[in-house]
């Protein structure tokens, strides 16, 4: 059995900073790390902290040790290595500009954008193969979501044929075919 890990007693500014980090943490991993240190300050042992925070005792020891070396800064997220992103900032900016335009302007005969169409457009324009899901995730990050077709701007809806009948709820107007999800910006309808 490993010896009990001793954590130096903290108080004052650093303790307040830890509590503020815990309360304001948007990342669950950071919150768990700060919780680990706060529990260690209350003299819980490594096994108890591991059970409470649902992490391994080795991880508990790692974060306590890192806190001892670097303080609060040692608990923050660091840059992770890994595969480079399929969507570069240039492609992301291009997608932002494209989704507000009609697919007809890019040679597609669809009324609205789908993640699949945008993936095809990226392949054609940037010679980079990306999946529909990759497109969907990047669009969501910039405030565009893919969902079933619906009108989001009233004046555009009114310009469509059959708008008055649909609004009035006449029978036989509803199209029951399943449509592919379309990409739309997250705006409130007018």
C-alpha cells in the first residue's frame, strides 16, 4: 500500500481561487480536478477521493502532485496533441458565408443546405474529404444547426407558394415525405 499523500495546507487567496474555479468551471474535467484538491484539503485519503470523483487513485495522486508543483495553474487544460482538424479556419469561414446563400448558386438543385451537400461542396472546393457529421459539428460551433426543414424568416416563408393555405391549416397540404435535415442558422423566427 502506498503511503498517504500529503497535501500542503492552503488558505487565503489560493483557497478562494480554487473555490471560484470550481464554481465557474465550464469543463467537467477541470471541476473534477479542483474537487480532488479541495477534498484532499479536507484530509480525505486518495482512495476516498477516487471513489467520490470516480477516477483512479493514480489520477488523484497525479493531480494532487501537479497542484503541489504548479498551484492552480497546474489544474488547467493544456493543449492536446492529436490528429489535425479536417476543417481548417478557412473552410469554417467559407461554410459560414455559404450557408446564408442558396444551394442553387453553387449548382445544387436543393431548396436548402444539408450537411451532405456542404460536405460535397468542401470536397469540390478544397479537395478535402470530410464527413457529414464533421460538417454538422463545425457548423454547430459557429451557431448553425442542421434539422428538419422549417421556415425561420417570415418574409421568406410568405414568398413560398402555398404559404397561406399551410398557415390556414387546410387539409391535403401537409407533405408527409421524410425530408433530409437542412442547415439553418440559430435565429428566432420573426
